């Protein structure tokens, strides 16, 4: 579906404002958004889910990665108006029961972050990989994380953490 078609499926309520209904971290939500607001902006500024970071704003760094119907996508270039009827998972919803997942424990125990700015996006890309491939190779992990940039930790500990999480 094109973005224009997706927007027209959502409810236009006034001028460039759109009402979207979607599942967010397991709960149905309805939110009024500007037609051209990014999903990342809506998550952070309207829904106070600030775990999703905005770095480049142009699908280059991966800091804003969330799951859209289970697929890792950059929320900074996803129009919020196009997610009507879809399912979004953010880093806040990665562990529905509040207990750290194996992936989160592996990042923590393996020192797979320093400043942490990239970490939510890294985990969301890695979690999407582990959901479709419970035992990925190092090459699979590198491919899954190729859109996620880390400026301070380096990638060795991050790849090791994903590898450990699948054991
Ligand atoms: S902020 Fe979305 S990819 Fe960089
Ligand atoms: S931990 Fe700082 S950018 Fe990755």
C-alpha cells in the first residue's frame, strides 16, 4: 500500500490532522497525529515512549528502530499516519512481563553498550532477527545489525551479546 493510500484509510479529522488506531506494545491506542509526523516523533512526543531515539532522522543510524508487524523498521522515516490498523512494538514493549529478556540480560552482562544511545535500536533489530531465526550465524547477526550504528562501544560485544542470547 502506498503511504498516500494508507493515510486516506486513516480518519482525516481536520486539515492535516489524522486519527490513527493501532496496537502499541500489546494495547490498542488511538492518537491524533499530524499527517506528516514521523512515528518516532509520535512515540516520543505524544506517547512519551522515549526509549526510541532519534539520531540521524533519515534511516541511516538505526537508533529509532521499532517493530512494525514484527519487522524492524526505522521509525524516523515511517509516517505515523500509515500505521493505522498495524502493530507496533517499541523497546518498552520488548519485555511484556517486565522481566529482562535473554537479549537484554546478554547486553547488560556483556557490556554491549556505553552511552546507550544506539542500544534500543540495536536490541529491536536483534530481537526481530531472533524472532525469525532462533540460532543465527555471526553473518546473520551482522546483516541484521547493518543498519544500526554504534559510535562508542564497537560491535564485538554487541554481536557477542546477540550470539549469547540465542544460546
Ligand atoms: S534516527 Fe532513524 S535511522 Fe537514524
Ligand atoms: S553505546 Fe554509544 S552509540 Fe552505541
